[in-house]
């Protein structure tokens, strides 16, 4: 490594080196913390789900193109079916944002937060923006990932290098988490949060919702885990599974009113 008369924090060759990894990790805590404090974001409602689910309008357009062009019609039909989750996420984010803006608090409470990408993440950020609210995006730099969606608030659009720091910020600020159908990333986040709740590592009350009963019951057999003795039956009470946006809204706002309003700020 080259040396010379240069302050260590101005030496980008050093900052990007293996020796400075601890500094890079720390920066992914300190810089977001400063931004959240500056913008008065105390806590969030986190939406997670697949980046591959598109809006109903886009899915219908894709269906028409598939019919006209003789393309994979089955794939287009599946995208149209799954688009209902995009619209549900968009609706719920809008409703939560309207609700939170009516709370008697100077700071921004229960701000919609996503992974900042397309799909369900875009839908939730979009719903928040359509309600004239603040919207957080915690994106991750990946080799073949699409860019962040256009609906995150400019000063609250983050890009992380380390997955574990991104996941820290998801949970640290969260006062509720809603998981829509998704792939490996969504499943990873689901089971990490369930593990934190099951083991008592989360001291705060954190409502957890799985939206899309048909999807979740076909992908994860929670009852089988109970039958095999891998989890206890009472562990199934760690989350709510539903297909109803109204039930999600009632459940989450009810839980936040009971447990979240009195304790602003990030806690684990």
C-alpha cells in the first residue's frame, strides 16, 4: 500500500482496503443514524417481499403483449395473479401513512420503510408517496440488481454494502413488519426476525404479519415444524397470517397504539 503525507481518512486506498473493513462497517451504522436523526425518523413500518412482483397495470400490459406475440402466456398469467400483492402493499402503505400523519407528534412516526428496490418494495414506497408521506429505502449493492425505485424520499434512500448492516437497520427502527410473498431474501428476513422474537433478543413489541395465506402456507409448513417438535405450538402466535388488508391495518394500528406510541425511537 502506498504511503505519504495524507490524513488516514482521506486515503481512499486505505479506506477501501481489508484493514479498514471495521471502519466501513461502522460507517454503515453512523451515517444512516445521523440521517435518520436529522430527518426526525424515530420508527418505521417495514414492508418486505419479492422484487419480481409488478403492478396490475404492468401485468395487464405484459399479458396483452404475451397474447399478441405468442410468448409465454402462463408466465404472464402468473404475473397478473401475483400483481394483487403489489396493489395490496401499495394500499396498506398509503393507509398507514395517512394514519401516521394524523398522530399528534412533531417527529415522523411509523414511516414506511422497504428494501428500496422494485416489486413489493416499490409498491410500498409508492403508496407512502401517494399519501404525501416520507418513504425510506434501504437498498443493497448487488451485481445484477435493478436500481432503487423512484418512490423513496431522496434524503432517506440508502445503499448498503453489508447485508447484515442493512438487516440491522430494518429491525432496529421497525415497530411493525409486513412480509409479502418473496424469495430467498424475504425468507431470510422472515426467519431472522422470527428467531429474534422467539429467543427474546427483541425486547420491543413487534407485530409481524405474513400477507398472502395461500402463498405462505404452500411455501412454509409451520404446522409441520410443530408436529416434528422443531418449534412449539405457541411460536405460531409470533405472527399473523392473513389475506385481508383491513385485518392488517386494524391489527398493526391497534398494536402500535397499545405499544408503540409511548416509546418513540429505535430499540431492540
